[in-house]
């Protein structure tokens, strides 16, 4: 499975961005798709999850502001990020998980200026 993330950039606090992650390869094996983020010196943290039934889960600090979705026809997941805060600044990574393997895309940098 190959994952290609895009959509990062610079945005002012209170603004919005939408990240995309296009999947290719053996995507039928994928159970969950997730967005993680990481800042320098910190562990990568889970932000949002969506499964094959479109069931979603969110990390506490992004609930009500971020929304994960998927377009199965395009094999793409999205992360709509609204009301962005400076603490949302991070490299965001797309992740796909099968029963046996974790797949990672390259990161996309989101910078929120205050």
C-alpha cells in the first residue's frame, strides 16, 4: 500500500485547511485509516481514525474542529481542519493499517501562525 499525503501549508490561527491522502496498491486489506501528527521532540500522536464503515474517532483536542472522511471511489481520505490553533502546528502523517501491517505516507507540514 502506498500513501500520498498533500494539503499542508501555512494558515493563520482560526483558519482552515484540508489534508488529503490518496491510497494505492493492496487497499482491500486496509481496516483503518488514520491521521497522526508529530512535532519536534515529541512522539507521533493519533489525531483521527476512520474505518471501512466510515466510523470515526478523534483525539480530544481536535474534537469538534477536525473532521476525517473518506471517498472510497477515489481511495482517498481527508482531514478537514477548522478553527486551527498554533498548537496544531505539526507534520501530519497519513496511516493505513491492515491486520498485519502499518503503512505510512510521507508527512505534510501544517503551520498555524498566531
